[in-house]
C-alpha cells in the first residue's frame, strides 16, 4: 500500500506540474493501443493541451514535447518502419533540418525509404512544414524520387553540377546546400477536401490529429443533446443514450435465427470509442452506417463482462441517423456574417452563386458588421433558400472567414 501511495503521489505531481511531459510519456507507453491513444488525445485536448501531427523536422521516434505541445513521433506512422525512421533522424542530425521534399529525398537513404513510406509521410502531415498543401506534395512524389535517383547516380559516377560546385542553392547545412530549389513542385491536381485530408490522416496514423470529422458538427451535437463516449460510463444499465461520432469499424454477422444480419459498430468521437450493437434494426441502419459520414446513434446502455468493476460499456442500438439529416430537420435559417471592411462586391457575388448552387429549404440572412457603428441583419430575397450541407458552410467560410456562418 505504501508503494502504491508513493507512485500515486509521484504521478499526481507530474500530471499537475508537468502535464505536457506527463501526457507525452503516457502516449509513448500506450503507443500500440489505438483505443487508449484516442482517449488520451481526447483528454489532452480537453485539458487545453495542443497535440501536433508528426513532422520530419521536429518529431522524434516516440511522442515528445515540442514548444509546450505534444508532438507525435515518426514511429507512430503506419508503413514507416524503424529503419526509415532511423535514416530520417540520422540525416537530420548530420546535416540539419530538411528544406523541401526534394531536399528530403536527396539526403535520406532511399534504399530504406520507398514510395509507400513517402506516401504515409504525406498523408500523416509529416511534410507540412515544407509550406505546401498535401495534395501538392502527393503529386510531386514522382519528381522527388526521380531527383533522388539522379543525384545518387551522379554521386556514384563522381559527377557534380555547377550549383553543387559553387555551393549555391536551397538552404540548410551540409548536403542540404545543394540546388534542390531548382526543382519545382507539381502544379494542378484536385485539392484535398478537409474530409479527405482527415481520412488519409486516420489511415496513416490510426486516428485524427490535425482535426476531427466532428469538429464542424459541434453546434449540431449540442442542439441534439448527445453525450460523449467518456460520459456514458456513468449511465445505468438499459438507460437510453445518444452518442454522435464516426464509424471507425464495422463487422457484420448472420443472426443466429438465420433471419438477416446484425452489425457491430465501433463509434468514435473526440473523447474515445464505444461499441454499438445492432440486431434486428441493422437492416434499417445499414445505409447510414456505411455512408462514411458523421452519425448519431441512439440506444440503451449494456454492460458486458463477469467482473463488476471492469465490465465494458456498450450501446444496444435502436436507431442511427446522419448528422447532416438532423441538421436539415432542425435548421430553419443560415446566418452569414459579413464584415463591411473586408468584403467587396466580388465576395457577395460568390456568396450568391454558392447559395444558388446549394438549393434547399433554409432562408438566408446577412448580418452586416460595420466597425464603430454596429451590426444589422438583412433577410435575403425569399427565393434564395439553401441546403445547410457541410460543403456549403465550408465554402461560405472560405469566402467570409472562419466562424462567419451560423445556423438558426
């Protein structure tokens, strides 16, 4: 008992006085347990701690502390093996930070890093520090690989370029000073949407770091009165509950009676995961569960396990609905906040075209903000009605700025 008390005191002290270091250590210890990582990342964010994605210029092999935030380690990226991580850290230690994607492929040992590794690094956000969008980096991989192969052949044959000879070029120390800036990133290609970017991030790391698919739905979840996966622990057996999240995994199995199928869904939100069991109602919910969209699941608490203290909380689900459908049902108007100091006629024309491109049933109001005067709300023409889909709201915020769109 005394030994446990001492450990409890030490961990409580570290958590209170060194929360970032403490959480980074916990994440490193549970690095192979995705469920625990999701919960710990949620707890860290709930405590106001920043969690940063992996970065080839800042990450270590495991979780670490970076400028007061928790930095994901390169070893947490799927398909990036220990050998690849070691060669990245060796090159960075020897010649300094990487200045570009082309500098990276030139300096690391490409015998230990293949295209699959580079793709995982792009998807995880580990190359974001190069100042390029992820779709640009993705489309430039072939150029970077070819550049590295060319430099390797030149080195093997004893050749060098005039730029190398005079030491000009792209930043950094040592070998980083070669002319990597002469290589242009690939232009064009489809820009990754927030949804696609996060999906690739989840694929590469196993969870979301730079954002979460539920981030844009927090207002709708609050209006719905849904609970988080962390909150349902306190609910009693058979008590009804609603949880919003995204489907992390889905398993199907035939009913024992042979009449239809049942589904086992792992639902993930910002705080963790919970398993939802769909029995006879699975056929009605199947399309929603496979929609790849944020959903809300309603059901009753079910606790499984023999040990009373460690029984696992699950939800015996009765209903599943897409949050987008709930938003349409509960939204009557869309309010667009227009700052008169920053918006010009071109912005208003874009907004008008956006509204016409997303017809629906919700009225549109313009909240005009004038510095030093105040604000006034103007109802748009009655023919201008919109669908409050996430695509429309995101596009409107790109025109007006973050937080400029509200639902009523």
